C-alpha cells in the first residue's frame, strides 16, 4: 500500500466505500463536518488498506493511504470498522445503552479497535464518528 | 447439486436463506432487492456475465434466480466481482467485507443502509457456504 495523501491511480475499495458513505451522509445531513486540523486515518488492518480524511473547501476530502499528519488513527478489522459506522451513537460516541454500542466499547477496551488520539483529540473522534455514522 | 452461478443455484440459496433464524433476526427490518453480478471468465468455463437476484424483505427472501441485466441493474443494491472472486467467497477463502475494502468486491447502493446491516450481509454470505455447490471449472 502506498502511504501518503492522495493518488491519481484508481482508489482502493476502502476509499471508494468511505468516500461514498461520507457523500451520502452529507447529502442526508449537511451539518456533519470536520473542522480545520481534523486529519484522520482509518486502517483496515486485515485488508492492509487505509484511507485518510481531512476538511476541504468542498466539505471533506477522502484520499487513499495513511496521512503522516493524522491526529487520529483508527485501526480495526474491516467488519469492525463497518460495525463502528453502523453503531448507534450518543454524543458522538458508541451508545452504551445499546447492545451494539456496548460491544464496540468492549472492542475499544480489548484493543480490537485502536484509536490513536482518542483522549487528546476527542472532538475530532466525535466529528469523525458522526460523519461516518450510518444512523 | 446445483452449479454456481445458475438459476438452480440461486433457488437453492433462497431455500437456505429462508431456513436461517440468524438471517431472519439480523435482517428483520431490511427492505431491498440485491443483484449479484458474476463477471465472465471464459477461461474457467464462465463465458458470459451472470446476474443473480434476491428479493429480500424483512428477514426473508421472497424469490430469486438468474435475471436479465436490465432487471439486475434496477436492484437497490448491486454486488459485483469476477467469477473466481465469488468462488473464493463461497469457499470461505475471501471475507466479503475485507474484499470490499480491498476493492475485490464492488458494491453499489445506499451505503449507510449496507453498513447498518453488515451482520445480515455476513450471514447471507455464510449461507452461501451451506449450498452444496458444483463449480464449472471443477466439472
């Protein structure tokens, strides 16, 4: 996989998927957004692919690969990443009052999901989960 | 034993889906038909594209089979891959979600809906493995 931010080659599956999800979510709810400095990388560790998101003039830019300047890096298996996007949220984080939310919180504690920057950049994490949320 | 990807295979798949309590629970609110485009690989005895179709509704499958491309294109969701990739999925050699992330399995449709039903999708794929299958390149 090529690290870095962007590529002129055909985007990988994760990039097409996340880009499509973000665009469709923004059509449903244009208030979702990233703020300046919210640079994020999402890694599907089992598939050895990554995608990065950053705010852009048109909304959100979604590009192939890891961004070395990412303040938040989310790493998990492919299915777990989609479960994260599909989970009910409360205040931008998985809802502990639902079974799906509790399962994801357990995944965080057992490090099936790793979120680098979770504490230091909690606001970025919340905006990311809102942006990706399929709810 | 049905050959993949024929109409008989998809009919057997429908029976398998409707016999699954796990699928019924995971997809109890699902509304939407799914098309499966099996792209041709003439060198392994799949000379033409094949469009499979499932009419999925609230945890059951109301029907399915091989359809013409126009009907397949009209489905709410489309999953497409070359024959050999589908074979790997049926044999459990390729995880479909991982395949989507790697671009080996293409998906079209309302992605937020697909994401909300990822467990149902996984169960659907697991059920393909319960269909006794003959592969044309192994005949």
